[in-house]
C-alpha cells in the first residue's frame, strides 16, 4: 500500500486555491508529471465526472481515468481511478489559516499491484518528491 501525504501553505484565499486545484484543465500547469487531460464526461465538474490523464512517472507513460467521488468546495476533493496501471485515490483538502493563507494537503494512496515491497517503498519516496514539486508549483502559480 502506498499512502503519500504532502502539505504546503499558499498565500492566497481558500476559494482561489480550491477553485484552481479542482479544475482538471489546470492539472498540466501545476502537476509536474501530467502531460494532458481529456474530459470523458461533459463539463462542469460534478460528482461522477470522469477525466482521462496522460502522465509520465518513473520513465513510464501512464494513462488512467479518474472519477470524482467526493467534492466539498473549499474543504475536500477526492478522485479515484476507474482504470489505469493500478488503483489510486487522490485527495485534496484545504484549510483556511486566515483570509489570505491556505493550507493545502495532497494525498495519494493506492495499491500498486505487481510490485514488491522494495519497489513500493521507492515508489512512495518518488511520489512524495513529485507531490511536493506539484505543491510548490501550484503555490508559485497562485501567488503570482
């Protein structure tokens, strides 16, 4: 089981942070490994929306479809894979520190089937590193 949690403080109001982060069209801008996004269901984003992502991770091309399974604006956003290389859940949460500062948490958890324990530990390390880069990038974009 892989369970990676990363956090960052973004110097922006919670509304701005959560609206930007939950828009799948922005994903290639702030996710280092995501190359493209394709809506599989009509916009706007709602529970049950499905979005296809193409990414590159650990030198491999990955294609997977996420479904939105929980969405509480300015609080929590949860996506689960409906297909792809391994079952994964991505969770965003936000907490207002004050009117102009937001704590964003990015969590990825799943069970990479077919990998041994050593590879899973390496994958956890690499995911944590990539997630931190992603959070630094979204912080940079939103604070401009």
